C-alpha cells in the first residue's frame, strides 16, 4: 500500500495543484469544464498526485527507464501496397462530411 | 447462499431419457466450450440450436445481469448456420460454432463498438480487430459486445456510460472491471466464453469476482490491432472462460504474430492445451509476502487453503520470496497508464467519428464540447492526470521516474523466476464489493488492482482461477509466471482445478 505523509516532499515545493494549473491542463487536453468540474478535479488530482510522492524516495540513480516491456526495436513492414479501407464505410462515421471529405469548422481564426 | 452444482457431469442428468446428449436442451448454457464442441463434433446438437439456447438464456437473465452493450442476434444466427456447414464438412475446430461475447473495445467490422462511452455510442468500425478475424476464421459465433468501464478505465464496470453490470453470484455486488461484462456473461451462462482486455487487471479481477478463469497473456503474445488503445505498453487481450481447458483453446486461437501490431512477438504459438493432463509434482511455487499485505482475512483463508492444495499436489511452496517494489507498482501504473491514455485518447476530436456536437462555434469549441460531453468523469480524470505527468517541468519527476521504477519491478520478477516456476497470490485483496462502495473515492478504487498491476508493468503473463467462496461470493487465485510461460501456468491451474472442482459451480442467477 502506498502510504506517504504530506510532510515528506523532498523537492516539490507545492504539490497540491492550483486552480490555474488545472485550467491549463484542461486546455492542453481540450476538454471543456465548468467551474465546479475544475474545482473537483483540482481536489481529486491533488490527492492522487500525493500517492505518487513515494516514488521520490526510491533510488533510481543508475536505472534505465522501461518504456515498453519487450525489447523490440525498429520494427519495419515491407512496402507493399494493400487495399485501403472503403471510403464510404470510413466516412459513414463522420459527424459532418462533404463528398469524400470530413467537414470541419474553419481551422484558421481571424 | 446455496451454490448450484453444475449439472452436466452428474449421472442423473446424463441419463435423462429425452436428451441423448445428456442435458436438457435448455440447460446447454451450463456447459463449457469444449464440452459443447464435443457435442457439435458428434452432431448431437447444432450450432444454431446451441446459439438459440444462449439467446434464450440472455433473454432470461440479461435484465438482471446486463453484461451486454449490444446483442447481435442476426449475426449470431448467421455465424451459427455457417459453422454448422463447416462442421458438416468435417472442417470444424475447437471453437467452431461456439457462441461468445467480445468486450466492446474490440472492433468488429459493421458491428457497433462503443467502449461503453457516449463518445463512441454510434461508432461502427470499418474493419475487424485481428482477434475478431482469427475467431471468425475459427468459426466463432458472435452473440454481442460486452459492457465495460468506459475506455477500460475502472475496476467495477460502474464507469460504463450506459449501465452497470451486476455480479451473477450476488446482484448487489459489482462484477469487477473493466471487463465486467465479459466476466459476468460467462459466469451467468450468457456466453460460452468471452474476450476481455487487461491493462492493470481488467481480465483477472473481474474473473476473480465472477468465479471464472481469466488470462492476461504475455505482452505481445496476442495482437492489439483493433483493440481500442488505452495504455499501449500495458494492454493485452485475453480469454474469460469457465475452465482452464477453454482458456487454453481460446488463447491458442487468438495468439500469434501479427504484422499489424509492431509489438507482436514473432514466434511459434505453443499448443496450450497439450500440458493439461500433466502433474505439478516438484513444481517450485512462491508466495511473495508483499501480496499478503492488507489482504481481507476471508480472502487470505481461501488463498491459504488453495496453496495447501497445491502443496498436496506435490508443488513446493516458498513463503520467503520478497518483491519489495510491489508497493510502488500502483504509483507507477497510475502515472504510466494515464500518460499513455492521454495520448491515445487525443484522437477523439469529434471530426472523423465520435460524438456529434451541433452547437459548436469553432473547431476548438467543437472539440472541447465533444470531449466534455463524450467522456465520463474517470476518463477525464485520467487524461488530465496523464497530460500533467507528461507536461513540461513534470515529465522527469513523474513519467521518467515511473519508467525507471518500472525497470526495478521487472528485475525483481526476473530474479524471483530464477528460482521459481511461478508465483501464487490473491487476484484481488477483497471480495466483490457493493455498488457505490468505492465509486466516490478514486484512490480506494485504484487499490482494487494492487495485486494485478505489477504483472502488466512487467509485461509477464498471469491468470486468475476460482479458488473458493466466502458467503457465496467467488474468490480467485492469481498465478504469475515469466514471459511466455503460459503452458506452465495452464498446467498448474488445470491441476488445481481438477483437484478442487470449483469450476463446476454455476452462479445462481435465473
């Protein structure tokens, strides 16, 4: 079990997230949020981040990171043309379309 | 609660006058997949009959169990008719004509695949997952798609955007998660087997809660192509079945190299059912002490009896094994999995597919609204957490640190397996819990997976097998082995299963 006192924070000056930080993360991940959502995520995420403090006590000085559990590098596929997916089947899921295109709102703003 | 002894092996049922196959037609749902396959091969029943029995069973219990997101009756009957033709030509295999359920994050061409999310409520995939294709080639019958925690994030199936699934052993309890639908469907006799996915315990924990067998294969053994991605370095597809032989057959049919998954292991697939008659005398098993910390007393009692049974069967048990980094695995997981999820779920932008937002003012507004309305709270929480852990200034402290501790966890398993054939642990530290008991506290929900998460972090295989009951609720035992040790895990699990018979009990839902 992860048990960690809040007093034990070797290098994080202020772990509990500020509201400003939560607003920033929400904008990075492009999820719309009400004031209330932001407040409750601030509280919950801070509690979860507290649980991660334990990792800072572990010596990983000469340990290489694992991004992936199997040691496979540079997997290549032969460059062989295959049948693509059927355009109609793919576009049938699009919220908005025009001919064989996905239709979106203007990307460039004035 | 009275336990219902499965009827197919009892003498009186076998000799029933009206049924040459030994079991009244309307009780065929109590069979295992391999028993049903024997009846199909011997032409005692047809796949269409077997499929109709399962559709009737779904009709009878689904209002209580709610294990399905969608039921594909037409597809099932067409699959069954095709399977009957194959069997008639002598072209059937162990899964030909056997009705099953797929978790709703495994894509099925032309059949709605939702991940139990509003975001994908109407998504119809234009292609099949590799496992879907392999099961089609094996002649499988698709009954429908299994309910789950939204995008496989959760441990109780309470995070489904559509409805919760109930535990067939006690309807007031959760079935576990995130593969709660597949586990409950198999336990309730609604499907002869199911495929789930396991990122941190999502096959094994619901298997434990629902009293079925659940396997998380070695990372890379089963192709992830067409599995809606959550934590790409952790996700694996695996079987949920009524017994070990079925699990071995389903894994054999779905495993193997796939050029469409660049993490797929290029290696001949073992014949997993071959070792099932072997004994386990001389097998070296270890019980790592860290897995007993904070264990529910009743669960510990069941586990102890199960371990004693393995010892009686001739295995040696080492209680001195220690994996000190186990207690850090939960923190590593809740950094790594959300980090990967925040990247994987960035694709849901409401442009090419997904929730429609008619009232957006700009493209950015459309994305923010689609993601606000399309994702549930837990999914948002994990995307936020992952984005934070990966963000500038925090990457080294969170993601990189977790990736280094991940290495330590892998090394500890490697060391343990130098001396031991497998590790034996509880699957879940507690009994199935009640609805609402943990859903308000994310941290307490995350702890449900404390015994299963280290396995995903290391990429090694493990399975959960029914090991007993406490007050009518199933308890699972987890057996963990080194990479690609599935044949040995099946061998141990099968020996235990045959010596105890827990797999013969069926949930009392009607």
